């Protein structure tokens, strides 16, 4: 009896266990863990992109740096009546819509060529990648040697009796910059396409070959469909790089180049130097809206074109 009473007393006087906390689901744990890793980058984007862009939007609809008077669309109306902005927009669009498709198509063609078994394959790949290792200043120096008034190109044309051309101050100026852009960016785009081609299931191509499919069918019905995300990525990357060509143009021609080379970056740089923040902000908002709309159209096209591939 004493043993039973002793056991009962121990059970009665046993301290109560603290309530267990509800265990988090694996999805919640993964979300918290991922947010811990992403939070520094997210904070950086908010501080250095979102907030400054909000300030730019504010300046684009106000009348002055100090007054802060709300003028709504007046700055945008003045911007679209500005001759320099219209020339810069025309040249930038003309360059981008010429150079970017060429960069995508030529890089894809090179990747398809290097996918086949050809001699000197590694040497070709190294040749097209080598411009990526050349600094911008060296690129500008090379182009000045080739396309200056007394440069290599004019000396070569003089052999055939042609007159000298000031390439960067003529109607050929945009062609020169397009060649520079392609020379600089083709190698990286080609590597991206080669990576995309390597991820296409070989079994699918083998089945198509056994069934008697022609090479053109394999290219358009299989390879290009599987490459649709890569094509989208390369197009967006090339579009961004086409706006960066300002560095080379600026080093070649200065603040105020020939009218055919006057880009939006020239306009924005000169507007910034003149401290016209309202016009500068309006131009930045217009460029941002245009890029967002263009990328949205490309995403829609990629979704329609590659939907059945992604399942």
C-alpha cells in the first residue's frame, strides 16, 4: 500500500510539462530560409532601384526642384516636343531594332554551326569569345584605327580608287556602331545558345530522324521551341546591351556626335549636365515604360510559342 501511495503522490506532484509549440511545416521553413537569403538582395533593390525610381517619377510630374508644384503631364508634353529627344529616340530605336535581331539570329546560327562536327571547333569558339576580354578603351582604339578618316578601311578602299569616307560622320555611322556591337556581343550570346541546345533531349531528335523528319522540321518544330526561353533571355540581354553601346559611341565621338549617332544616352547625359531634372526624369520614365512594355510583349510571345514544350 505504501508503494502505491508513493507512486500516486509522485504522479500528483509531478511538474506539468510546458505546452509544445506547434511545429512549422516544411514549406514554411523553406520560405523563412529563402527569405533570409533573399532579404539582403531585396533590401538592395528597394534602396537602390525602387526608391530612386519613385523619386524620378515624382520629379517627372512636378514643375521644379524646389517648388514641387504638380504639373502632371506637362513635362512629358515638353519632352515630346523637344527636337533633340526625338532625334535621340529615332536613332536609338533604329539601332536597337537593327542590332538586337542581328545579334540573336547570328549568334543562334553560330551556335547551330558549332553544334555540328566541324574542324577547328574550339578555335572558332575562342575566336568569337575573345572580344569579351578586350576592355572598352581598347575596343575604341581599334575602331578608331580602322574607321578614322586616315584609317585602315579608307586605305584599303583607296586600292580600288574609292574616295575617303569619314565613317563616324557620315550615313554609315550607324552601320559602324552595329558592327562594333555585334563583334562585342556575339560570343556571349553564342555560348548561351550552345548551352540551350545541349539541354534539348537527344532522344526526341533521334526519334524525329528515324521517322524521316527533315532538318528544317527538326530546327523549327523541336530546337527553336525548346530554345524559346533562351531566345527570350538573349533578346532581353541584347536589348540591355544595346543601350550600353553609349560608352563606345561617347569615347569615339564625344558629347555631341554626328546626328546619326546621337542616342538617348547622349540626350540624358547632356540634360543631366544642364541640371534639367524634370526633362531628365520624364525621359527616364518614358524609357522605363517602353522597356517594360517591350519585355511584356516578348514574354507573351515566348509563352505562346513555347507553352506546349514546357507542358
